[in-house]
C-alpha cells in the first residue's frame, strides 16, 4: 500500500508539472511506442564500505557522511523522477551511470514508486576504482533483452581503468530489434586537454562496436546514450565516433547525433554558469527511414527539465540542476545532470519504400 501511495503521489506531482516541461509529450505513450532514456545519477552509493573499491567517502563515517537516511531520501527522489520521465506509463528502457553495485538498483526498483513497473536489471561491476558502474533497467512486459555485454575501454598497461560500455540487443513488441549502448566516458579530471586521448579511445571502442553490428545488419537500429564528458562538437564524438547532425547524403551505417542542435541552446549539465550537452543521444540512420518498422517519433532528443530537478542559480542567473552534493556538503537534491530521452514509434507493418 505504501508503494501504491508513493506511485500515485508521483503521478500527481508529474501532472502538476507536465505542462511546464518543455517538449514533454505524454499523449504518445502506450501501445505502439517506447521511450528510451538515460540519467547520470550522481554518486548513487550504498552507504557501506566496499573493501574492493575506493568508496570510503560515501559511507556514514566518510568525508561525505553518506547515511542510510540520505540514501533512502535520494532513492525516493530518483523513483519519483523516473516515474515522471515515463509519463502515464513507465519508461521502457532507462540507463544509468554512477551507480554502485547491483544492490542500489534493486533498492531503486523495489523500494520506490517503481515497484510495480515490472523492471529487470542489467548490471555488472566495472573496473572503475571508485566502483561506479553503467547499468540499465527495462520493462520485461514490453522489451525482451536477448543479448547483453560489457565492452572494456582499455588505455594500456598501467593506465587508470574506466567504466565499461554496456550494450544490449532487444526485441520490441513489433518483433523488430534495437541495439542500445550506454556510455560513461572518462571525465576531464586531471585536465581537459590531458584527458582528450582517453575520450578518443572510448569513442574508438564504441565506433568499433557499432561497425560490428553494422557488419551483420547494415540497417541496424542503434541507439547510443550516456555521459560522454564531451559535447557533440568535440573531436571524440564528431571525428572519431563520426556522429554528425546531418542526415543528408549519408549511408545507412551513419550515426546521427540528435543532441547536436541543442549545443549553445540548452544543456544537461551546468559548470561555472555554462550549460553543456555532455549527455547525448546518437542513433543510426535506419531509425529515420519510412520503411523501418521502428522509427524516431519526432526526430529529436529531449532533455527532461522538470521543475523539481532544477533550482535557482544565484551565482550565474537562470537555473541549474538540483544536485545531491555541492562539494562535500549534502544539498539534498536529485543529480548534477538532467535526464535525456527519445521516443520510438513501433509499426507491425511498413510500406514498401
């Protein structure tokens, strides 16, 4: 009963704010469509020490004083937000980064308003020294995952390890197949220029994974999402991954960056007063095709800018993400990133091109 009440309250909050969320549409939800999303959850750690990782700061006695009270409060907030991203129907696939271990995902889907959404978890511990992983949850009633793998991003002997790339292949209600790759590329910690080669290497690994899919299926439906720690116009994305904004004069194996048009106009993350689009959505060209059983609904990526995910930016004007921590001070918010999503239209039959 408690979870049902939480779910109803989440829907009430969503309804009161949905008209204020730019670009958000709820009328397209339901049969014949699915929503695919991603969110960097900003250090969703379980408040106990893991002796195998450097997670000491996010324990009750660590520098961040991360307690079960704070952890449970964040879980409820995240559950409310994820419910809202789906609208009146739970989002079908949503990937995450900065989650520690499978237990936090189990708590997220079992102890919040997501409890009755029939979610399954895909997770594997990454080699990241802090123990933060890339993972996803999906609705078993609408998505059938038949293959999953974690792709290692290796920088050579002696290099600091980073997060794996998560790839799934799934069958949808229209019996079509999609391949979704979730990313959390190396950050700029240590210097933006000094870390450029690491993000370029991550881009190369993802490009090779996409090429492998295309080699088996030239008209594959591919979706790349994640925190790339670079923008669409940076070399790692534009030149190495070859994810570009223009769909004209490109082959079926092209990757189209749906977040490119948002550069300079919007953002998922704010640093020193500047919004940037480091959380991105990239798709294969087949999702644009009128002859495809699975198509982009409106040919756009969307940033979920719900009012409760934002707060006033007193230092730089406007708004900024309502984050969990500011430095080591607990701020009580959701995340320092905003979620992103796209909608797919599912057809059981298609007209001949």
